[in-house]
C-alpha cells in the first residue's frame, strides 16, 4: 500500500498523491448505491497528460487497478473504487484548450465542467448540446465515459453525437489520438465511438474534441398539466404524430410534483397529477409551440397559452428534481428506456408493480426519447422489517427491468452499467455479444487494470 503511493509520488511529484482517510472515503464512491464498499489505496490528482501516463505506468507495473474519476456524479457505480485500486481524479485537468467558433468545435481537458464549456461557447452563440441534470458539476470526461444524455436528447442526441476526437491513455501508459476535427469522417473503425460510453474500461480519456451546436435565438416553453400520468404519456405520442420535434420533452408524475412542492414551496400537485414540459427552439419555435399547445389541449391537458417564465422555471426545477435523495438499498432510481410507443404501457406496468410489491414510486422521464427514471423506495422501520422491505424493493426493480426488456427497451438509457447494473446485463445482451466485449476489453487492457468489474 505504501510502496505504490511512494512510487506514484516519486513519479508525479508532491501534492498529487493523497492517502488521507477522509479523502480516500470521499473518492471511494460515486452517487450510486454502494454494494461493496472498498477504500482505494490512494487518490491521484493528475494535472496533465504526462501525470496520467506516469500514474498508469506505475500501476501497470504492479498490476494495481485504476479507477478514473471526474466529478463523481455518476449513479451506476462506474467510479466506485475496487479492491486494491488507485482512484485517478481528472478534475484538475480543467482547461478549455481551444474554442473555434468558425469550425464550431472545442478542445477540452476531461475535467472541464459541462456548464463552464457552455458558458464559454455561449459567448459565440454556440452550445455543447448534452446537458445531463448534473451539468453544473459533471465533467466532460465523465459525460464521455458514460455517453451522458440529458434533457435536450430528444433533438440533439447524446454525448457520442457531439464527440469528434479523443486523446486516450491506454493501459500501458501510451497515448493515442482517435477521430478527426471534421464533422464527417469514416476512415477505419470508429474507435472514438467505441471509447465513448466505455466507462474507463478501455482507456482513460485525457482530451476531447467536441462539436458545438447553435445556441437557439428563440425558445418557447410549454407546461401542460394532466389528470394522470398515462394521459401525459399519450400527449408525448400526440406531439410526435403532429411531426413537431421539440428540444425538450420532460414528464413528471404526481409523486415528483409533490416532492418539488416540498422543496420549493410551489403548488404543482394542486394543478394536476402529472406535468409535461415541452420546449421548442430555433427560428420556428413559436410556430411549433402553437402546434404543441393545440395538440396537448386536445388531449385533455391544461396548457400555458403563451411563452411562459413559469414554464421555463419549471424546466429548471425539473433539472434539479433528482439528487435530493441518495440511492441506497432502500431507494433506487432507475434509467430504463422503452420505445416511445410503449411509454403508456410501461408507466401502467410500473404502477402495477409498485402496488404488487408494496413499494413507493415516483417517475420522471425524458419522454421525447422514451428514457424513464422511475424511483422505487421503501420506508425504513427496524432491522427485521427493513430486510423484508429491501427484498420487496429488489423484486420490484427486477420486475421493472424484465418488463422494459420485454417491450424492446434497455436497462440503461444514459447512466451506464457501472457496477450496479451488471446484475441485469445478461438479460439484455446474449453471451456471444458479451464474449465479444470481453475480447475487446482484453485487447485494450490485457492485465485487466482499467476499472475492473464495471460496464461489461
């Protein structure tokens, strides 16, 4: 334990290798449920690409596992420390190296915070489209590692759609550059796309060239209150049938509205049992918003009739609707996605499962792309009752995953597999596919030191 820390200190210099127990504990986990708590041997705070290379080479020589980490905002356990590991923090590598408004690209280090990149891009009338709910604190490196999505996915896609090139340190400490500066490029296999979403298991991203999109000149936001969640989900399909492409379509159920009321002192739950938030953007935003209002009102919603500051405020509240509680063995927020045509059916199934297994439920959703975040939880009473309640919670979770897959869905729309969702991966991916992934992992990381026990 001391020898690897001493070697890392010798390789990187003072102030970059920390073994303080409080720091080790803080960097041992992300925001996912902790199934198997492991304290890392040390935390390395890299400040440059050579720092990352030196740390990887030192760990590779001793076969010490390395867990790369950004801001620790993941909710699937992708940044949980594993036994005998070193946590490699990239948060100090936080420079925007280049922002080219003519090419509409930016080159950033992995520790750049999503919101900071957007602030810099906005000065040129541009934006970085992926906007996870944690955008004010999550890093671009973390966004890349998990292929993060967010509210604007319905129109602008996920992180992979905005990444053009990557600089990656491999398991032997060597540095490679993948991709290109251009929007188009089809030479060879798409290694850039392979690294995006690989959760640090194939290499450590130390730089990213990302595509920026135009910051919309006009935005219209609509709030539509419904008497129940299923009608609101039907409203999502109605907007699609009207052939309008909103930038944002967010759906909140009654439980989520009650929670927001408790936090903000609002009265959302008194206005309906479900809320659909729709945002159109661009030069046609007003015309699209008019169509959306007519469609939603025809479906039984109480709809804001003009561009509304309140509706925009509700979108901000939605961005912060997750994170007020910590997931653990008694409360788990999920990340399933189903075809949009099955949204109504899946919501009905969730409600039935919650009743069958006697667990509580609230749901928010990126409804525009069928990505739902149901949260199941049980109330704690005492040790004996808690154990029984946790068992019921796990049965509800397992059943919700099975139903989503039966509907043609996936176990994770944007959060990644990490450590927590490994239990369900075999239900979605058959053995031949998983074997191919294991062989890819072995090719890039033959010693298995990069974030072992995660993602595949």
